[in-house]
C-alpha cells in the first residue's frame, strides 16, 4: 500500500506558489520538483494522492500510461492556474479524490468540481460504502449496475446479516430479509452467496477466529483447520477481522504465519481475561497449561454480544473456534453552531452526512435539512422534549444504526450532550462534535468581552432551583467575573434577569458595560451595548444572550473589551 503522502506537482509560477503554500500548511504534502513529465510519474508511484497544478488534459495524458486499478492508483486532483477549481480526475471515491478536492477548496478558496454521479445526487458512493466500518467489496461485485439502478430510482434491496451503522441510501433502496430475484441488491454479509450479478456485495469485519496451538504447531495445519472450519460454515474469509489468541502464543511462528498468509492481524489477550469468558467446552488441561480453561472459544467470544458459530475444532496441534461479533451502533452528538452556515464546523457537516438517522429539535433540523443525504431518517421533536429526544437517539444507536443528535451552539453547553451521554453505555460508539457556542458568537459581535475570566449561567429555573442560580450569580459578582446569561427571559419568566443584574450591581459600578445580542449570526440579528445602570431587561427574550462585563471591562471604539492585563517579561 502506498503511503498517505500527497504529492504536489506544478510547472508555473502560480502553481509553484500554491504548491509551496500547501506544503507549508499540510504536514502530509510534499512537492515534486522538475518537469511534469518526470515529476508526475514519480509522485504517482510514491504517493497515495496527487495535486496536479496542470490542465486536466495534460494531467490525463501523463498519467494514462500509469493506470493500474482503482484499488491501487492514487487519487489525482487538478487545480487550475487561477486556483478557482479543484477537479478530481482519478480515484474520486475509493482513492479519496472528492475529499481531497474539498480539502483543497478550503485551503485555496477554490470550488470542488465533483462529477461522480452518487456525489452529484447527494448520495453515498458504492465504491467506499461503509469503508469506515471496515466493509470491503467482494471482487466481482456489480457496483456499476447497482449504482446505476439506485441513481435511476429503480427498486433496489438492501440485505444485511446484522444491523450495521451504515450510511443512508436513497428511499428507493428498500431493506429486505433476503435479495429478491432479478432485483438489484446491496448485500452486507459474511456468508458466501451464489452470484454477484446485479449485486453489490460487501464483507463486514464480523468474524473473530479464536486459535489455540501447541508449541511448534505448523502454519499449514493451523491454516487448514481455519479454512476448513470457515468453508464448512459457508463463511467468507474476507469477513475475518482478526485472529485472536492468548498472550502466551503471541510469538508462536506457525500461528503468526497462518494469519499473515491470509492478511489477518493477530490480537492477543492475557489468560486472566480469557478465563473470565463463559465457554461451552472448558478444559482443565488447558487451564493448567496456559492459565485459562479455554483459548480458542474464549478468544472468539471475548467481545460482548458475540455469537459462537463454530465451537472448538481440534487438529493434532491446534484448536479453532469462530464467533460473529455484534456490530456497535454509532452516536454522534453534534453542535451545529449559533445559526450561520459558515459557523458550522466541517466536522459537523461530515457527521450529519454520515448519519442514517438524525434527531433534533424541529427548528434545528430545518436548518440542516439540505445537508442530509437522501434516505436519511429524521426524528423531529419540539421544545421541552430533550430527555425523550436523547433517549430515542441512544435507542437508535443501540439498535446498531448510525445516529446524529443535533443541538445549537456546542453540543456540551446547555445542549444535548449531557442528556445523551447520561444514557449512553459502553455498548455503542460515541463521538461529540464541538460547535461555536452562542456565547462565543455573541462575544464576537460585541467585541472581546471574554478576554479574561468569565462564567456562563442559565437563568432558566426549569432544571435548576432559583436559589441555586442566585448563589451562582452572587459568586460571579464576588469573583468579579464577566458573566454570560443564557435563557435570560421568556413569556413566563420576566423577572429573573432584573434580579440577576441587581445582584451583580452590588459588586460592580453602574458604568459596567452590558451587551446583548438577539439571534446572533442569524437573519434579523439585533445588537445593543450599554451600561449596568441603564440596561432595560425588558428588551430580551429566549433568543437573546446577555453579557455583563467585569469591573475591568470597558467600551473601546464602540466595542466591549475586557483587558487581559498582560505584563510582558520581554523574554
């Protein structure tokens, strides 16, 4: 496999400058000097991807004699002389060319020109479908026919042995228990099937092969026992994620050679860990020898929820067991930022497009609807249903699906991170995507009010008793902290902000700056800056965030600024 290095090839002054800029900012990029006729072939041979600052036609003529297969060739993206467009010309899906084009667009201010049909239609490409889960395409799969059927809106079936957290597919792809005769199909299975005609067949990394071996066990014997067991069960070797054994066998030559010959990694565990796994065929002889009553079965069943497909099989010097692991669902808790699309992080966008199920407040879901892939299931709910929303998202992930749970601002700040993670267990994979908070968006509009120590306090007493909130405000006043008030008022709460300001006023001068912003970064944004003495709490609502300065905060050129009070040492 080629290294993940990105080769940069340029021939003009503008191209050289852009290549140098990328080389400085991208640690995985390097320039290839010299004429393009020699530089491009060298990069093609050595790199996992290439950025060519040449015309598409010139690039194609140079790489045409070098083409091998889409599974091995590097991605090639062309960037024009004016740095206006980034065009993937090779390896768009499997090689990551489309993603490289988007990365170039962000770095150079260019526009990615994506021409692959599935991407242009907003769907997931079949070349790399589920690749992040470890799914591999079975050779001979008819990706072209199935992809064309999906894009044409034909009925296509999706069949999977287990519920994997797959990317979404368009609505014309219908989940069925088994493929239908004559209907194009996407199949995710570790079992051997008879035909791949009009079938996109993917092998999931679902199988674990547990192996025990005597000292000096031949590789051929171990390999034959594994192969015959898989064949008897009708299982594909491509679905074996790894071979598992006890730590004491980590350097067993025959075992290592059998695994290497099949392209499988070897994973080992302490005997004490294997001894804790219940197995159907424990052995006292094995316990006395290696410290656990089972190696093969225990190693295969080590992951929680695994299903034993083949109990221990033995040859003269080896034992083998095979288990199918339960796929882990995936929950991404995403902060979508304060409202403006350009303040949503690229990672948030990527996770939204990866999810097959997206849950959130109905108003927030409307903001991101255009980012969701066709076929994404949307679970919308209204205000006040945070716990139910979090519970449903976690339940969907536990069922094995790829789920995104969205909230405004940052996922962990008065948003969905806490209720979701209180419910999520170790049985699902969780990722939290940070976002630009309302406090940061408002602070940016006002100036730099958070330049020194500050605190965020919600004035909503829905989840926190008011006496507790008052103690926190009093502490902020005593500590002379810049104070950001979330949820300052609503139709039913109209006195809390005045009380909070009165508490702060006991420790701050009347001229202390106060700023508020309604709908920060959204259409209709409203901003005002005044003082603690003159501020009118009646102007705020639930869409407003109020920042009260410290005794050091001041108004500078119409902007709210809290000094850092640096004292530079000059060293």
